[in-house]
């Protein structure tokens, strides 16, 4: 059964391909591949992020407030069909601690719920409670709708001695602000270059000593990074550049 709720600390690092390749043997020594990494291969994650027409949620988020929240729809295969199972998630960050609540539903049910508030039926009490949290989220904002698509490839690991210590490496981070559905394939613009990896440490407590030592020796530094935030900032810059070009034409 998929985990419906969790609470943890998440720390991100942006590294070069050389740093990633040097760190990977150390990771394998202390960690096991996630079950989703069949035969040691990475897997795809495909997301739709919801926001208001004026992008209120992401604008707040990039200001790094003490409290922030977001809503996204996630699939582990692409393209999804309308009746494919996906995860609708509310993710919150409070003072550096991340909590996530998610429920499984079909793509078509998720789209209907966000637009009309018509809920699928759930027997589990926990799922019913999570749907109530979803209602509160959606009722707090006006005209929530898909605004951003983001996909990536992920290699994931969990600690041999501490299974709650998780580590992920993301590559091929791809974004678009059109064709906002999971029923289309993964295409768009790269968020980071092909020769970089985004590493994320997910841990309920402290980072293990062996990992801290490896990060220091390989000069891998902590890096504040938001996939949605980086994609939105690129969109804003593109919009600004377009407006500047329009003004050049007007005043030429």
C-alpha cells in the first residue's frame, strides 16, 4: 500500500555529473536502491502543479516563507490514460519540516474534483480525512487550475541501517506551461543542464556521518532549489524579454 502521509526534513544539493559519479559508489555502500528502481535503473515522475491565475502559490513559495503549501497531481508513467491511477497531493513546509498528504484517484476523477469538488468515494477513514484537507486547500484559493508541468528521471535509495533515510537523484528535469495534462507525454524545456544532478536528502532526523563526510570531501554544497520555482522564474524572464522586444518594435 502506498504511503498516504509523512513528515520529514528535505535538503537539496545541485551537483555536477563528476560529483554525482564520485558519490554514487559511496551511496551504494551504505544504501539500497528503492524498489521502484528495477535492476538499478531510474524511473520517471510526471507532475502537474496547480495554482491561481496570478500564480499566487509559487510567488509566495519563492519568497521562502515560514509556511508554504502546494497542490500537485503525480503519475509514475507517461502518458497516462484518463482512467490511470495517479496521486493528488497536498505538500506543506512549516519551518523546514515537510509534510505530505496524498490520495489515489484516476486522472479524470482528479480533474473533475479540482474543477467541481465532486469527490471519488473512499472507504478508508484516512483517505476521507485527506480529502477534507484537499477541500480546505481548494476553498482557500480562487480558480485553482493546472499551471505547470514538470517531469524528471529519478534514482532513489534508502539506508541499509536506517530505512527512513532516503536519497534521490533527479535528472532530465523538464517543464512546460502548455498542454497541461498527464495524458500527454514528457516534453518541454530543461530546467537544469544534462550534466547536472539534483540530489535531495529526505530524513526525519540528522544526516548520517558517512554522508556528511562524503559531501565535505567532494565539495557538494547545499543548494536551495525548487523545480516549480525555477520553472516559474524562467517563465517570468521569458515574459519580460518578450515585453522588452515588443517595446523595441513599438518605439522603433
